[in-house]
C-alpha cells in the first residue's frame, strides 16, 4: 500500500494560550515530536504535517524528521480545511491511503498505528473508537481519500465514512489529547514529568 501519513498540526491552540501547544514539552520533548516518532514506526511513502501559522521551531522539527509541511491558509475555517489540504497533498503525491493523526495526541504508539494499517485490508477505512465515538487516528483508503480532499472546512473524517469500515478500540491512555495548559500539567504530574 502506497501510504501517506498526515499529521494535523494547524490548530490555533486558542485554549492553550499564546504559545504553540504542539511545542510544549511532554517527557522532555515537544508534544508533536512524540507523534512524529510514533508515525516513524509505520512504513509510509509520504509524510505530511498540515500547519497553520507555523513558527520556525515547528518547521525545523518537521524538517529534522523528513516531514513535509503543508501550509493551510484556511485553518481558521475549521479542521476540515486541514484534512482536505492533507488529503489533496497525499493524492497529488500518488498515495493510495492516508493515516491521519493529531499533533496533540502524544500518547498514541507506533504499535497502535501499525495495527490500524494492518486492519485496512478490504475495509474502506479504519477508525479509532473511544467511549463510543469515532476519532483519530484514522486510516482512509483511496475512495475515502478522494472524499476527504473535498471535505468542507467544518467537516471531519467521520463525515466521509462509508461501509465497509472497521473501528478499533483506542486504549484510554492513548485517547488523551492536550488542549489546555491545565490538561498538560495534569498529565505531566501523573507521569512525574518535570519538563
């Protein structure tokens, strides 16, 4: 499978404050670096990160890991615009499938991402499921990838799901995303992390 990985890294971090939350330290590394490292466990032909108003530190980090930044000038219109930008880049590169991960979910492991990829087979998509809802990471085959490329700005990956698709349980410890400084402090405290 000619796979593209799309990391969504364009959020405005409004609830986090003025700094880019993706660069906040978790266990001594920027949050998004944990995500990038986990994706390196997945064989992929293409690696993209959809960025908003990315700062130099984020772009340097992406370059260091050979991840291509895809600027999204429409980020304020909604997450769907970032998903569409990533899907368009994946299709333009010749990808047959795309694994979409969030830059603010640093606890998702490479092993879990590989399990998603191994599950695609005859399914059109594989989604993570936690507490009864579908969420990233999500893997989309080519037909779904074309629909993602035309996603409305306020849309999400769930909007393009068609049968057959498979839902994989996302373990509780991986389902955590970090949207606020309080959430970050809570997770750091639970991990004994002083970074």
